C-alpha cells in the first residue's frame, strides 16, 4: 500500500525558527510610535519582554529554539503531512493534494506553536500575568495552555459574540486555568466606553486587543501577547513549513502550490515562508513554489485593502504598522471564521504581497463550508471554518487541474479542527449562513480614518 501519512520522528522537531526578514528584497518598514517616529524598544517593552522584541526586530535568518520550548513541542510535534488521496479520487483530479494537519495540538490548532515560546520568554523575564484577546477562542485556549505550563496567570478578553456562541472554548480556557471576560468588558476604560456607546456591543477583535493592551500597559506585572500579525509570531510558526519540507522529501514529492488561510497571517507565513526561502534562492530545481494566502471575501484585507500605516487595534493603542488594512475601525460582518475577522494582514505578509512575491485570493463563506464538508466526507477530519478557506482554494485549483489535465502537487495548511465550531456547521446545514461581500463605499469610509502617517 502506498503511504498516505508522512510522520517525522521527534528528533526532527526543528532546532531553529526561520526569519523571512533575512530574505526580503528590501528591509521591513519599522512600526511607528504616536509621534510618527519608529517605535522604540523602550515603548514596546511596556507590554513585551526584551527577548520577544529582539526577535521582532531581528534580520538574522535562523533563530535558535530554546530547549525548554522544543521539549513542550514534543507533546504534539512534528505534526503529520497527509496525502488526501480520497479527496483526489472524489474530485477526479489528476492533482496530488497534501495537507499539513495542525489540529493535533492540545488546543486544536497551530496557535500553541507561538503561545509556548511567548509564555516561555515572558516567564524568563519574570512576568507572572499575561493579558490577551481571542476571537474564535483558538488563540485564547492556546495561550491559556501555555501560561499554565509556565505558571503564568492568563487573562483573556473574548469577543462577546464568540463568548456567547462558543461556551466550550470558554470551558477549555478555564480547564487550563485562565480567566475570561466578554469584550467589551467593564474591566477597562476602552470596554466601559464601548458599553456606554452601546450596551449590546457585539465586540470585535480590534476592540478586544485594545482592552488587553490597556490592561498590560497599566500594570507592571502584566504583559501582552498577540496570536498573529507580528513578526515574532510568524517566526515561531515557521516550524510548520520546515517540517512540511522534510516530509515532502520523505514522500519524494514537492508542492507546486501552497495554500493557507490568512487572518493576521501567521499560519500562512508559518507554512509559506520556509518555501519562500527556496524561492528567494532561485527555487528548488530552479522552479518557484506558488504561495497563496486565502482570505474571506467579507474581510478582504490583502485583496481589497490599502497598503498603509495603521493601528493593530481599534482604539489606536498599538504602534502603527505598514500593512494591507481595511482600516482599524472596520467592523467585519459576523462570519463564522472568527479567526479571519481582522482588519489587517501581517506586515511581513503584506510586504511580500506588495512586492508580487506571494498571491492572495478571497473566497465567500458558503463556498468555504461546502469545501469543508466535502473534505470531511472524503478524509474524515472536520476542519475549522478558518481552515476551510485554504481547502476551498486547494479544491478550486484541483478542479482547474482536472480541466487542463495538469498533475500539479498541492499543499494546504489544515490549521485546526472544527470540533467547537459545529454550531456554525449546523447553521450552514440549515441554510442560515449568507455570503457577504463588503461594499466598496464601506471600505472607503473606514479607510478615511487611517492615521496621518498612512
Ligand atoms: C484554525 C485557525 N486557522 C487560521 C486562523 C487565522 O489566523 P492566522 O492568519 O494568524 O493564521 C485562526 C485564527 O484564529 C485559526 O484559529
């Protein structure tokens, strides 16, 4: 029987993270402080430990992974690479389809890959409390888990709609010892102001970030952690692509196209950047791998946003970052891929997209659930709604191969399972989900509020 699963021994857990900043054609643009000047480590040090800030600014190609972090990675890594042969047969495509399954982590997604090192560096710096936000609950769970492992108190501001829709994500965070607040909350000035404006405010990721940053900035014992967007987060995720490359060698194959869902950009960067390293060096066997970020049509920061300096949160507490953005006060519609409802895309992903070195596509919600159900029926795994975006794009490519007869090799990042998203699947089955294309005027309106340094 032909092998379908490519599993590396634990000795192959990467020893270094890959830093794409070393291979960019032009240096990354710095984050800016409120005065429009590059934000200083002292300003950012109020909420981040110095080791993380060094990684954020580093242009070293390889950064060693601390042994203690690798020891924890052993609990679920290396994650499997799987050939989706049953999906190929179901589609009748000559394409070969592989997926890298990150849902094997205890929290059920790729997010612990960065939560663990972030908790580790904070603990090294003597921090005992971390505040963060969570949209869909994947990041909150991952940080709760990682903080538990390092004896840190985790405080999670969870976007109110998700808090109400996903009670079991809350239970998981509690099981790992975290405290959870529905955002907007009465705990912070930002939350109180939002509630005064609208007592039924549904919350947004940008607002929850503002609450967590406010708490971290106002207490010396508390730091802040972010689950995507920033350079160090993407750096930590590059173990995904590094493992995938070794697994393709085991399979004696190599991808022509790589897909990943793109919210803040960490699962895309984590998977795609190690392949980009080969592209930057002329491509393996002289042939570049196409790298495709897949975003929701209802929150299309790369495909319809503006490349500009903007804040990472809705209140403007974070430094300004040069990125593709829909505007920091853009409120995405309540689509069911909560982890993709973010107004911007990581500065590193944005820069590569701007320079034409990676591609992006936007897909509508209903088509993503259809792809997720097709995948579940062929391969068994029920994917997270965020991951369904990459599956949609991979299936579309496989169907194009069917038309042209090209036997391309496709890889996608199956970033998480959907076990806590079944109410969204139920709504899809009941015909209650809708597609939503954001009107151009609404995007233009929120882009009018970009900061002056845009
Ligand atoms: C399962 C899953 N995939 C993808 C994402 C998107 O985030 P990012 O773009 O940082 O990978 C999320 C975010 O919460 C997620 O939970």
